[in-house]
C-alpha cells in the first residue's frame, strides 16, 4: 500500500539521513525541527520498519534504535549483520561484518540481532596521544 508523504515522515528521515547512524526515538525527537508528539514519531518509525525503509536494532541497553536500510542493501552489507554501540557517544552503527553461525537443521533463522558494545573509532581518536 502506498503511504502518503507528510512533514513528519520527511523530518524523521532527514534526521536519520543527517546522522548517518542509528538513533533512538528520544534522540530523533530532540533533533527534529517539526512539532510532533512521541506517539506519532513511534508510529512513523514502525511504519518505516514495516516498509523496509528502516531497520530496528534492540541494543544491550534495552533501547530500540532505528537505522536507514539504504546502507544495508545486499551489495554493501549482509542481511544479518552486526551493530556496534558506543558507550561514550551513545551511537549505534551497522558494521559490514557478516554473521556466521551454525545450528542444527531443526532451526530456521529468520532474523539476527547482534550488538557489540564498546568505544567507537571516533571516540577513541586522540586517546593516548596526550
């Protein structure tokens, strides 16, 4: 079903496009330049996930983060890929590392959620250079 474009939808996509990384609903709400309530932002994020525009990442901190899927197409990243959450700057990014696992034939994997946690490359710059 074709969904109509709204200022809210455009604002959410603009924030995610500008950041280049996955963001929580709270972070998106803080950066958005349109007056929208929290429920509307969640509704837009969920619809974008349903439509394959975004993917949802549930991190080790229990929060949901949302990332644009255009950086996750099959040519660039595998369908099942790792994410990295920085404990310092609180960002999450998709990593181009394929997930390899082995299960018995009794299991059919449909989705993988892998989050590595630590300090990202941007936050480690300058450490030890003092």
